[in-house]
């Protein structure tokens, strides 16, 4: 059983929603990313999404765009991100999912990436600009090494397409709670509840909700009907504001603990 499946199975037994924080790997620098992973895990995170920095992050708002810029300026590459995962695996078993864009994977080499990611201990891959119809080049390769490709669905996804993609989903489904880019609007849980509840009847994998969840109160509302809550920009804002200051890790940890408490329903 994979780390990802084991984690969700255990949370289901306890009646908890998973907390999935997102941070950009390499922000503010690669060394601090490893410390952030430790901090998030210790504060109660169940899965961690590591953003692979990219120069044209089209789905991301100003907050995560700035994080990508800081990470790239610090010399972070896809190889750096895989090295961070390798180091984290020496001490932690928390599932680590890479989230980003296809170009860095393509440039790295799909087969080489899949092999290196599996060796490093990557538990899932989410490529926001690669629709399922265009995954033929990568999916057989990631399937062969046991790395699930996470499916993105959104309020604009037509019902029949949602049903088809949900049935074939791996790892977990990432339901984007609104149209637009990350970090620019607040989620309205009541507006998506029915869709998420319906989506859960179409699939065997957990459904995570992300985009626009910035407070513990919002996390609590979403955790009532979703299997997982994804929080990104709010955490990245803290990292961006405090950088390498001594208090940054403590602030990230405190915020993460509050979020996780809300996920315990």
C-alpha cells in the first residue's frame, strides 16, 4: 500500500479530513524548504504538496508567482526539488506530492524524471497544464513506477467529463473551488458543497478542495464535506513575508496546527 493511500485510509477511520499544505520548493531557499517540510509534518500536515518553481506559472496568482521567482533566484531546479524529497525521506514518511507544470518535466526527460522521482520517494504528481487527453506521453511511465497522476477538476468541468475523469482518477482528485488563479479570492464553501458531494459518488479516490482556503474557519467548513483541504497561498504569504527570519517556521507551524484542528471536524 502506498504512503498516500495509507494516510487517507487512516484519516477515514478517524473521521478526519486530510490537511494538505502547499509550499513552493526552494522558497526562500532549498535548505529552508527541508526545514519547512519538517515543520509542516510536526504541526499535523497529512500530505505536503511541493510546488516545482516555473518561470510562467499560469494558474498561480501573485503570491505563488513571487514564490517561484524567489525559488528560481535561489537556484532551484527540478533536480533540486527531487534532492529535497530524497533528504526528507531520510527522516519522514509523510506523503510528498509534486505540483507544477509540464515544461520542467519535459526538459528533464519524462522517463528519467519518473525513475528519479520514484527513487527519491515522490508519492504523486500534479501537472496543472497537462489535461488528461495529453497525458499519453507520461502516464504509462509514471504508472510503471507507481506514481499516481493527480486529476484536476473545476466548477467549469462539464458533468459527463467530470464523471469520466473521476472514475479514472489516481491518488486523489484536486477540486479547484473557483475559476481564476490562486490566492485572489476566498472560497465560498456552500457554493461548492453539492458538487463535491456528488463528485465523491463518482470515484474511489479522495476528493481534495483547494484554491481560496485561507483561514482555519474556511478549512473547517470545507472539511465538513471534502476528504482533504488544500492550503497554499496563505502559507506562502507567511514565507514571503518573513523569509529566513527566525520566527517564520514558528508562524508556519502555528498556522498549520490551527488548520489541522479544523480538519478534525
